[in-house]
C-alpha cells in the first residue's frame, strides 16, 4: 500500500500562489521569475516524490535458515532502484524480533517482541546496494522478519511517499544440545534397557536368513528369489527388534490449567532437555519420536512425531521443538494416553514435565508403565517440589534454563 504525504507541500503551494499574484500585481519581472522557478521546483517535487518508490525492490536473505541458539548467521539486505529516476532520500525501517541480536546495530522500540532496524540510502539510477549483518539468536523459536516500511521523497523534502512490505523471511532456531551428564543423567542406559529379546516383536528391517515354508506362514514373508533358486517356497527370517526406541512426551503446561500461563525459563530448559535426549537416541541408533501439547507455528495443533529411525528424524524433532510456540488446550494426560497405543511394546517413554506433576499426570504415568512400556520422568524447574508416589517410574530432576546455560559454558 502506497500513499503520498502532502502536509508540508500545501504551505509551499500557498507560497507559490501568493508570489505569482504579487508579481502580476506589482508587474515585477523578478518576482515572476522567482514564482516560475518555485513552480518548476514544485512540479519536480511532485513528480519525483510520487515515483520515488516505484520499481524499488527490497530483499532479505539469511545465509542459512536453520541454526542453533547462539550460532551466528549472516543476514543480507539488498535494495535496488530499477528505474532512471534516482532516489536521493530513502529510509527503510524493518521490524526484527528482539530475540535476534544484530551485531554493531541497536534496534529501536517498535512493539512488544520486535525492534526496528533503521537504514538510510541514496540510490542512483539502476543502482543496487547490499548490506551484510551478523545475527545471533538468543533463544530457540520460529522468527519472521518484517513488516518493512519504505519512505522516499523528492530532494527538497516537500513530498514523501511510503510503502509497506510484508513479512517474507524466516529463521528457525533449534534449541541447544548438551550432554546427558550435564543434565544429571547417566550416559549408559539412562532410560533402562532398550534392547528386547522378545521374538514376538520382530523388526522387518533386520533380515536374518531364509527357511522352508511351513503351513501358517504369512504370504508377505515369502522370499521370491530364494524360492526360485531352491525350487520350493522359502520364507524370510527376521531378527527381533533390538532397539524399540524412545518416545518423548513434553508437557508445556507449568500449572494445572493452560490459561494460568507458562514458566518461560522452565519451558525453554525442557525444550533443551528434549533436544538433548533425541540427539542421544540418534547417536545410539535408537528410533526416536516426540509428542507435545502445544501449538507449532506452521504445523498446527500439538507436536506429533511418532518414533522412527533415520538421519532426518533428529532434524524433524529439532524443527518441531523450534516451532513449538505456546501451550494448547489439550491436557497432557490425554495426549499421553491417546498416543500410547500407537507405540510398540517395549518403547521407552520419556515424559518431560515442568515445575510439577499433577495427580492426573501421575495416573497417566502409572498406566503407561503398566502397559509394557518403561517410563522415565524428567522434571524440569521443579526443584524441591514433592512428587506423588510413582512406583516403577525412573525419575530425574533437571534445573532451570540458567543452570543448563552454565553447564553449556562450563
């Protein structure tokens, strides 16, 4: 949207009219020349100001769109004048989230959560100006730049033209990853024995050999190439699942009700804990997944990533944690009990809670533990909080965000 500001130009117009009338009244050639000169300046200012922002492009670009907290990334801002008419005065005001620290520049207050990056330009015809800034995110999240406002006018400052550009560039900031020792957890078997010797739960990806077909064997187990070579039906032998994996359940509620708010430092620490455990699972070759009762920006209601294996699993979990924005109305006990049947028997359930454990959550933990899936509770930011009886549930206590930050720097 573009508009022309004429507040200052009205006074100029009245001055021009008065000069011409006085020149004709006094029959003064000098005043007439001055009036004509003022008229030419006014016409030039009107045309110049009206078209100052035409064919002006403003582009933002991060060198990388996914980084970790505290990792510096380069931001490139490009402004181009794609016309013959030069622009002697052009001011750009771009809204930047306060969580993104721009080196060597101080942001002006814009609104809650965002600052204003102000830049001045003077562009010749068909000129392109590029500026580079180093940006360091101070916390995890999904951050969008903009909107940006452009102000351009004539060289005399009589006419000002403005335009507003929408939000276009986003930066996804992953939470920190730290070692389990810094969380107060043992590195070896922190969540119990992840290996299973129960052959009832075989892994279709673990091929062990072939044998002759026996009545009752499912047809999807037939090994067609081996059957063709042997001249009789052969079926596949599969190893039992040696690693049923880990499923994280992150509770975004810090209190008994969602409308009571969140504990910001404890919530950020909980995201760091979840990312660190997911990283440990990948390093140990265990399938991993995560569920959280929160709104995820761009993904919708509740974070839902069932356990899976592969090189992209950790990336998906980190991005989900980065997009996790605020609690949803889904109670954590409902989220846990609803998704528990989707997990294979033997899957290690790791529940990450902030501040407290309610009676409903305690009941859900005991139900999960009795379903054949070992349960571990990680309580973040609840130092000194009494826990209800949780027989059979492994419990770890982790300090808040400041303590974790100190552990990273140590």
